[in-house]
C-alpha cells in the first residue's frame, strides 16, 4: 500500500515539475507579483509581526519580492536552512540578503543561523508545496522537511502553501507523516482549506 502511494506521488511530482518548467518568464513574473500582493494581504489580515517564508527557486511561485517588502515594513521573516538530519534551521531575513546554494541546490540565506525551535514563535508560516488538495492535505517534494517541522510544533500557527492555481487538486495521495495546511495562496486566490491546525 505505502509503496503504491509513494509511486503515485513520485509520478504526480514529476508531472507538476514539468508543468512548472513550461511556464514563460512573463507568466512567472506576473504570478510572483500577484502572489506578493496576496501574501501582503494575508499578513495584514492576520496581524502577523513575525513569519516564516521560503526563498523561491526559479520554477516555484515567486516569494522573494514578498520577503524583501515584508522585511522593509519591519516584519520579522525567518527563512529555512536545510540540514542533513532532515530538520530545518532558520535565519532572519535582512534587506538585501545574500543567497547561497544550500542542500539540494535550494536558495538559502547566508545570515546567522538559528536552531529549529526559532520558528516556534512565528504568527504565520508560508511554505512551498508541489500541490494541495481541497481538504488542505499538502504534498511537498519528497524530503519531508516541512512535514517534520509542522508535525513537531507544539502550537502551530496558520500554515499557507504557495502554489500555482493548477496545483489545487481535488484529492492527493497521503501518508501518515503528511501534514495538512491551513490554506493556499495562488496568483488568483487565497483559500482557507482546513481548520485542523492545532
């Protein structure tokens, strides 16, 4: 059973990755601008003063403009730093942050690194995903970093995944370790999907 789910997820991830690679530069830029506005609105509606976010890769829906703007507005933004043990460290974003290539070639901040528990006091988590279904179940890219982080938090804040519109699906295969998200932010909508956050 678990092997079948793993295979199904792997095939779906490959399809989603390919779709993202087919987007034009102008489609990516337009999506990033729209997502920046939607994330700004979400932060404001929640009154969030401290958030975690991720630095988008070239194929992910763009979050970098949002991070820069949030830092300039005085919001504390924590950015993830991958570790070999499967946990995430965090670094505080600064205006004009230098970015280095982390594990798996992902863009990561170069500032002072804080431990995994630094994320425990954020008001909002903005995380990457490959897709999210209408129940709030999230499928990541298979490394489990965010599932582990969310699953280990004593008091988890609202968690929103940033994806493209076509990545909101009716149903996703799920495994025991998969963690739901509160909602999604896409270029055209912010959807509240699950009230099941602790």
